[in-house]
């Protein structure tokens, strides 16, 4: 979101698909322009492979808006990620 909430995968913050979060890990978010900000891990869901993080921002930051609801069947969608 523009106020610094970041949604990512649980395996991104643990380093593996079924990993646990280590207490001594720290996180940094790198923006397209190369700047970095420390991030705080707020919540994870192992089963859904989701993690919520937060960075402190002084001004709104650009973000990718997620759809408000599921697209209808056969609708065009954009999927981001890497094949495993």
C-alpha cells in the first residue's frame, strides 16, 4: 500500500517453502530506484504462503494494487512470479 504495507510470500521471509521464521532475521525492502528501507514482519500464514511486512515511509510510495475481488471466469489476469 502507499503507506508501507507489503504483501509477499511466507517462503520469501523464511527462505524455503516449509521453513520457520528465525528470530534473528532482519529485512530490507529495495525500491526500483535502488533506495532501501528496513521492514518489520507483522504476520505470516504458512498454509496460504503469505507474509505481511511494514516499512516506515515519510510520503506515499508507489505500489501494485491487488484486485478488490476475484476476476470472473475467463477474464484476463496478470500473474507475477518465477516457475519452480
